[in-house]
C-alpha cells in the first residue's frame, strides 16, 4: 500500500467516524507529533537530559539515591 492510498483511506475513515474518542486520540497524536514528542510524551530535549545524567552517573559524577533516601526526601518536602 502506498503512502498516498493509506492517507486517503485514513481520511475517508475519519470522515465517516462518529466515535468522538477515536477523533480525540487522533487529534492528540497529531498534537504530540507537532510538539516533537515521542509516543510516551517525551520530547527530544527530555531524552537528552536523561542521557546526559546517565553519562554523568557512569563517569561517577552524578548523584544517586537509595529508595529509602528518596522516600525520606519526599516526606520532608511534603511537610515543608
């Protein structure tokens, strides 16, 4: 199936559908694509930040926490 025929099939299906949920999903998909987001909602910038922090961690420059430390920090932040 060519790209053009696939586009036409999708357009025809969208024109015929009355399923508002489906239409909203398609609209969300186009919005995500427009904003440079991946399917999980993360942008390339987010991935780059994670990758940079991973590299820092591998070089021994990054800070990591145990689950207990994270839980305690969250509790303290919640009290503040």
